[in-house]
C-alpha cells in the first residue's frame, strides 16, 4: 500500500506571520508620524493691500499683500502661495508667489503676491460699483509650508472681507 500524502494548511502560522507584518508596518507608521510633528492648522490669511502694477491691452497686473497669521505653535516656512481673488462674487484675479517667508509661531507676516486679471473679469467684478457702498472680496488658495519637524504640506485657505467705499453722500453729511 502506498502512503497517502496530505497537505495540511496551518492557519495559525499564516495568521501569525500576517500579524507580525501588520504590527511591524503599524510600528513603522507610528514612528514615521512621530517624526512629522504636531498637526498643523491652516494659516488665516487676509487681504492687506492691493496696487496696480501694470496695465496692458487685455490684462492688468496687481500686487497684493496678504497678511498670513500663523496660529500654530511651530514656525512655518512658506515656500509658495497660490491664490484666487473674487470681487463682488465674481472672479477677479489669479496669482502665485514663490517668495519664501518665515512666520514664527503665533505671529504674522505680509507676503507679496502678483495676481493677474483679464480686462473682462475686471469689468464684470466692478460693474455697478458706483451703486454699492461696500466692495466684498473672497480669497481662496493654497499655501505650501514646511516647519520644525514637519514635512512639506499644502494647506488650503479661504477668507472673506469687505472694504467700505467712501461715497460723496457721506462726505457731504
């Protein structure tokens, strides 16, 4: 009589190996995250200033200054900013900046950003401006930052504000 060969699968060994691999990966993940540092909140950003830099046939170039508030307990090194500016609910300008800026924890800095607006977008945004006493704006974008014990991150931001326009009626009163 020939011996019968049986293949027996030992689920305990497979599960044990899987468990060891999973535990090792989890340990590596936790160790990697520990080196990254604390959770970083997106900075608060507001429009501080806007100036016309250049006017050409179909495009206007503006220099805006953004006030960046670092509300984190780690310093932020801003590597770049991408932003879109809306005025009165309509697209007004888009721009980027690669000006490096260091913002200490719980501090602020002004960052210049060059934005570009087409003549059509500009007219759509300011149409009816004489009838309005307030100019509303919205900033949206992303800030690329690094910091102490932090890998490079892209943090989104959004802010809104109003600028009161001085009307001739108010000056007369």
